[in-house]
């Protein structure tokens, strides 16, 4: 029988069982129980009682007696044979039991059964295990093959032969009447990607006797539509090729798409060369826009880089029948107001061009996304991908976001940045604001949608810079927090997106109560995740979000007692615009601000907790310190710095703009404003705004002499506060009790604290009855043991992976009881002694390790688990359980270490602990295979031609000595790294082959004090000075005159520890020519072109200390350009990068001040 779209509910979970009366209560001995059929990709075949198309399996009793399954187990993991226990259900002779493999874990024998795991469509282990917990009654080992949508798999009538079933029959005998042979995947040679020259494409499959049909117009091929493949297909320009294969008694392959991009054609893209199916007008008669602006493409600033810019981030290609996009009746781009399933169209989506080489292609649905994005004049609209069984897989299973562990998605939103984009007419567009808000929520330790950036193509037409991001639906919440998506209530801008509004309305009603009453306050917290709400509001208030919170928010709550609503940043495109913006009084009906405003006004405990969160995030290296908040924006800016050029060419002239928006003018100017105005000034302004609302105390919080982290034995912690008495605790509690009293656990600080072991220090200052915010940090007594090498993605497979740890101390170290607890698990045996400077290894498979790396290496044992190829957390604890090594490595740090043969090695084993969690703390090994248990060579002394230029180690001019870590620094890599049109030593920014940057030196503001020298009258002398601009000239050295000290950007130290404090005033001879030149300066304020004027002063330093000694310059020749001072001004035709109100900090021996 065929089940189709049938819903199974109640106790009738298996049709076959309902035919056998009195089956419960029977007993019997298992003699022939098998998993006779299962479906790992159930899209439309059958639905469970919740309406979900969950995976399923059936157990068949091939015996003449009833089978009691009480105590049997189902598992998809050979290492966990007792993963899910079956309840007391009895299967009659020849009967079937249907079990959903949904992950919902329901074992009530009176209702449908749901295992606590799901089946993988890619193939995995599956078994039925006897009550002894070890005997496999029947299984698919080591793995069943990859599965197809709505095609089941199991046993033929002989109960031995494995096969697929085109007609699934859950709970009934398997139907072998229809053939369902699998066709081997199509091979496209060459594969999707970027090409410069025409080629011939071959499409093949290993399955004989099949027919291949293909299309090149975006339409989906079928057995009745498309050209029959008979030989190579000529590809001469950008082309999307879609193909299927089919044959007698074979299941047809789903359509496969490969997009071939010729970027030299892409940059010349225009609507005049398109087929007539691409209309000249879109929704409401607005003029269509398909063109790349040639003013940007041919601009000398971008012409040399735009091709590479279009490859600087991953590419996403959406291919579909043109009618699905632009048809007057059904095209979603010509009906942008259309919503819901009726305006969802089938497409293929490809993702490729990421640095790690990972890619995917799936068939899915496509809609226009959002509200304001549907405004017709925008032309560039938000889009949404939906993964459904009617198109292809029900989930996208792919690590789309490198910083996330979630790899399963129901939907992905492709944001165009309409409220923060040039297509929307916004001159201050950054394409970073909403991303920054989400990234900030993540760095605060909360869950938030992850984001990445892509270049998007629609049917081969470049459509601009887009940002794929997660949508906080029930599925998102289930993936990140657990449970099933149906268990979550989801509210989106006041509307129900999942579940219902019952708990939401209860929370809002409780917020209207007397929240100064502890009982009512506690009742509200039964429905509210208070810490999450606070962090969510801090992000939006700090950013001064002026398009929120009457909309643009998501909230979700799992329907469990005591579970609270959590809040997620969404569409925060109107932040980081006004350094004085104040939204602390935000309050809108039926929104999160109802709860925030009530708590702010009525609850002292909420205000205290809010202030503590503010202090945690805005000070002591928190997520919203000026340095971290800006760095997070600049990291994303660096990600799209090249990609924004393509966006400029595509949409910089939208809405009739005569001069297109460009990177080096509008984008760079806005980024400079963020660097010099918003982030340096925002914290101080924000704190004052919160203090006015009682959300941050005016009593200054204590500071620690070291803010948490590892400490050496004998360390003493000092605590300081400018006012009041400091109270502290060491037991993890707050020195302040609810209501404001001093905790009995707290002590008044009188002297430095001697710390030992692992301790949480919490401190507040108290002035009268007023408390400061809480300063708290975790301290761990350090152990001189470090993870110094990771082979996490060995080319030969995970069995060749290993971890190296090194004793960086001065004494032998017994590792007995030390353990890895995250990433992999392993406990060192007593007596594992490591000498100073020596290393030991823990490995995935000792046999495979020795076969690959050789015998005799210091292997301490075999770890459990696997080092994730995509990066994960590594945690090493001491015998007391104190985590003294705790960091996360990432696969994208160095491609050479991600499956290319090299390991990750710590740059300096004794480096600060924080560096182990950052790219700069590691480098690729100097050897293929790494250096397990041995000293690591530098890349300039490993005997390998690492950069492939034919020169090895110190014979390579890129090596700055045998200890250098690269043979290919920026000045010897054959690339134009700073994209100024000049490469390596030809670039004036390069001082030598081993130079690490092609960029010219940064320039910083200078604060100069003009002073008088009290020495005896100075006799003038002559000096010969040489520089790049002016050549060699004669100069008169006058008396010591100026004291000139360098200033810095906010929060940065001067470049030199010793600064020259005395200078001699030098004037050029009257007949000296005045050079004039245009210079590109890249520095603290970003790149800018300047024109030099006359020489102002030549400052020749003479002393490095305030007290002298003072000596005149040598009359000989000076070849240091930095001695020559020129007056400069910005080139007239370029924008003013330096915004009014920029904050800069100046520090010298006399004072510290801000401007």
C-alpha cells in the first residue's frame, strides 16, 4: 500500500498492527526480528502525529510467536548500542512495528514511538540490539548507502538482500514491484567555478544505459524537456548548466546544476544583451536594472582589482526558469508584494569559492523576503531559501557559517541590506551594521543568527553583495537550544511565527504588576530569560537603534515550566549612526520593551543586574569596550573590502544617482567615522545615558590588578576603587544581597589576596548605601603545560590526527590525572612524566599514527572522539578539574593545515593563553605531516620551498633570517597586496624582500610642544640631508628648539617605547628647490591621497631622554626620510575622510589628553 501524505496519530502508529487483535500482553521469544524497512529522507511519504515528515523505520517479526520488544534497543551509533530503549510493546507473528526516528524521544507504549535520534540521508550505522545491550539482532553495518528523498531502503522478501523501494510501505510488506535502482551521480568535467577561456564540458555517469538531458537557459530538465546529451558542450561565456539522468527501472536523478562564471564578461554585464524573457520593467513599471556600471569597472582605482574582488568572498548562484523570476504573471521579481507558498518558486542554489574548498548544490524554494525590502524602487530585494521535500532535501546540511556548530537549516535568508545599502539610496551604507549587532550578541555569550557574505548570481547575472543569515524560527531554536521545533513559541515583531502567544501574553501581563515585590518579580522570571533580555537591550541601546522595537525583533520560548523568552537581534540596520543617540526610554505596545520598561521603572534588582551586565561588556576586555566593539566591525569590513567594489558597480547608481557610490569614497568615509568618532566616544556617552535611567551606578566599580585568567603560584591579586569600601567574595556569590545589604560571605578588602586553585573573584565598591557595578573574573592557577600542535584534518583521515602537549616549565611534570574534556576526551595515566621542554602526544589511532609518522614517538595514549575538521573547542584540565587550557581552533585560519598536510603549531608555547584561541597564536607546521613530539622548524629553516619560487629557506630573499616563519611575506609573494598597482619591491611601501606589508607607513597625529633651550647660544652649522622627495640638499642647523612627541589613536600605545624628546630646528638653504609630490598614505585614519607642499621643519633628534645628553647632528649625510617634515593637504578631488568630532588620545611624558 502507498501512504502518500498520510498523518499517523494517536495509538494507530502502524497499520499492520491494527489488523492483529489482542497483540498487547502477548509474550514470546525473539528468533527473527529485523529492521525490514526504513526511510532516512522522508519528505512527503508519511507524517507523524505532529504533522512532521520524520524519518522512520519498521521492525518485522518473522516468527510464529509474538515478540516482546521490552528492553531491546535501537541505535545509530556502534559505540552506543543502548542509545534508545524500546518499551514493552509486543509485535504479533508476521507483524510490523513502526518507530519514528525523529529525535523526539517518546516511549509511551500506548502512543506513537519516537527514537531519540534521526537517520542520516548520507548513510550511517543502524541496528536493533538485544536486551543484553551488546548482541546485534539485526543491523546495517558499517553503514547503509546514501538515501534518496521518499525512497525507502531495507530487506527483500528473503530478509537478506538489501535494496531500495520506490513504493515505500511503512508497517506493511515491502513492495518489490517497481524498480528503483540508483543512478550514479553525474560528473561535470570541469566542475563549477571561475573560468577565463572557453572549454568543452563533459557530463557523465558510471551507470550504463541512461539518458542525460541538460538545459542552459535556467529551466529544469525533465525526461521530456531539455537537450539530450550526446557529446561535449561548448562553454564560451557565463553559463548555468542543469542536467538529469534517467533510465528503465532506475530512479531518475534529481536535477544537478553547475554554474560557470567568466568574470571578464560579468563585469561588462548589461541588459541589452539579454534574451527577451528578461523584461525592461519590473514591479509597478519600475525600470529594470541588469547593468554593471562601467564608470566603476573602468575606474583606475578598481579596474586592476575588480576581477579578484569578485572572488574575494564565496559565490552563491541561484538558477531557475526565467519565468519564475520575471514572468508578468508568475515572476516573483515582477510581483514583489507576493507572499507565502503561492509566491515561492523552485530553484537550484550553489555555493562555492570559499577558501576551504567546501561547496554545495541543492534544489529548494525561493521567495522575496521582508517588508521594506519589497519597495519597488530598491530593485535589489531580500530573498529567502526554503528547503522542502517538494524541491529536494528538507534540510540544508552544510557548515555554511564557519563560526557555528549548527549545520542543519530549514531556511536561509539572503539579506540585501536594504536599510543599509546603496541600492536603498543610503550614502552612509556600510553593509555591516546588522551583522555587527548579531556578532555582538554572540560575543556576549548569547545565541544569535550567524551570518556570512556572498556574491550572488541569478541565472548567471551578477546580483550584488548579499548576506546569508539564519532566521530565528522554531527550527533555529531547536538546533541551538534543543528540543523539537514544535516545542517553541516564536514571536516575530508581534506576530506568531510558531506555536502560540499564550505564554507571551502571560509575560506581558505579569510585567504590568508590582515588580518591586520579590514574589511578582520571580513570577515574571518564570517566563523571561532576564540575562538574555538585558544583553539584547544593551546591544540595541548601545547602537542607538532607531528602527526598533515596535518591529524588527524575534523572541522564542520553549514550552517548559520555568523556561523564559529569549530575544534575538534582527534587521538592526539603523544602528551605529548617531554617537549621541539615546533609546533608553524605548517602550512600544506588545514588544520586548514592555517588559524592559516595566523592569527598569519598578525593579531595583533588575537595575542592579542591568548595570552589572553593562560593566561586564563595556570594561575589562568585554564585547563593547571601544577596542573590541570596533575590532568586530573592522574584521567584517576586511571580509568585504574587496567585495564592496562589485556591489558598487552593480547598485551604486541605483535610484538615478548620477555619480555612483564607491568604496574609496562613501564606504571608506563612513568606516573612518566609525573608527574616529562613534566607537572612541560612544562608551562615555552611553554610560551617562544609562546612569540617567538608573541602569548603571555612579559609584565607580573596582579594578583588578589582573582581570582573570591564568596566574602563577604565589600570585597576589590587588583590588582598587577610587571611593568607598571594596567588598569581595571568593565563593562565586555576590557581595551584595538582594535589597542592598552586605553579604555575610563578603569581606572588606584591606590587602592583596593570595589566590590558589580555581577561584571566582567578585567585588563591588560601596559608598554609603550605594553600590558600584560588579567586577568579577575567573582565575585559574596555571600549570606549565600547553597544547602546542594540532593535526586536526590529516589528509589520510581522522585516524592520523593527533594532539601534542608540551611542558613549558622548568621542572618535570607528572601528567597523571590531567585530562582533555572537550574536543576529544583522554585522561593521562599516573606516572606520565614530561621533562622541561619535552612533549607527549595523544592520538586518534596508535596503529595508524605509527604507520604514518613512524615508531618511537612519545605517545601517551589514544583519545576518544574526533578532532573536528571544521574547528572546535579544546579543553585541558588539571587533576582537580581546573581548566587551564581552554580555546577554540578554526579550520579557516590556515588552509595549509586544513586537509593539505600540515598541522597547526603554536607560534610560541609560552605566549599569553588568550593567543591560543586566535589565529595569530598559530601557524602551519614547517613540515608536511607536522612535527609530532619534535621541535618545530621555522619555514625559513625547514628545507622546503614553501612558497614555490624555487628558492629554499635563507636563500629566498623573502626569508628574514633562519628563524622567520614565512618565505613569502607581502614584499616577496608576487602579489599586489595593497592593490595600488605596484607589486613587491617595486612598491615604495616595501623596504626589502622580507617586508611583511606593501602599505606605506601609518601616520598618526602629533602633539608638539615648542620649548626654549636654556643652553648657551648655539652656533649655526651646515648639514647635508638626503630624502626620497627632495634628494640631497644643504641645510642650516639652528639651535635646539622643538620638543615633538607622537600621539596615538585612542587606546593604542606609541609605536616606539623611547621617543626623541629634543630636536634641532633645521632650515633649507634659500636656494633649495621645494619638491611637490602626491603620496598615498595608509594609516590610522585609513588610506588617503595627499599633496606635499613646502618643507616645514627638518627635525633631527639628538637625545632619547628628558635629561640629555644633548649633542648636535653630525654634519654628514642623513638618509632617513622620517627626519624630513613636509606640510601636506588632502588631494583636492578626493573626499574629506577626517570627520568633525573625531576622538584621538595623546600621551606623552607631561600629560594625557583626548581630542
